[in-house]
C-alpha cells in the first residue's frame, strides 16, 4: 500500500471515530409554535419547513432531536435554545 493510500485510510478511520452529539428539544406548555420555529431557524439553521416539522414532533411525541454534530458546535447552540426559553438537552 502506498503512503498516500495509507494516509487516506487513516483519515477515514479518524472521521468515523468522531462522536456525534445531539440536541434534543422537549415539549413544554409555555412556548408558541412560532417562537419554537423561529428559534430553530435562527439557532439550528433549520429551514422553516424543517423547524415546523420538529415543532410538531416535539408537540406530539414529547421530544425531538433537532441538531446532530460535534459537541463543540452544539454546546453554544443548546445554550442559545435554553436562553430563548426552550427546554433542550445536549446528549
């Protein structure tokens, strides 16, 4: 195996090892659909349609994963959701 192939294989293996975290949004009786949707668009960079679907899932199922990625990217996003009054957790 050539050096270039070995390096490529190592990079692929490193990418697979990166642990993905999730922001889970929970239902509450306080926030309006419009507030939840607007916040998801702003904080999680959802499209309006995606944010609406997440809001509906949270409403009917009690919770929904709204963003998946690396912990360091998600931590400030989760903090912003909490500051906006939403009930969210980083797992």
